[in-house]
């Protein structure tokens, strides 16, 4: 179980460099869902095997149920 947790962590330095490919705005790591969230684009980009998938076609559209989340 620990191996999977380690694999899904995002290096904080990498997170500082990554931006939303659509808005070029900041991303927030959502550890609960293993996603990088762009509030501006209302998209959540998945992290698969520790690798962020930064393709809008692979992103999940955030719904109203996702509610406001704290920005970094």
C-alpha cells in the first residue's frame, strides 16, 4: 500500500512548475482523488502511476458538487 501512495505523490517542485495547459494558471494537488485541479478551467487532471496526465481530453470536468476548494 505504501508503494502506491508514494507513486501517487507529486513532487512539490514539479507542482510549482506545472500549469493548466488551457489557462496557464496554477494547479492544486488533490491527494484524495489523485488529481491536479485547475479551478480556472474547472478541470481535474488525473495522475496515473505518479505521472500527471495534462491532456484536457483526459481531464474530469469539475461539477458544482466539487464545491469551492482552497487554492494554494
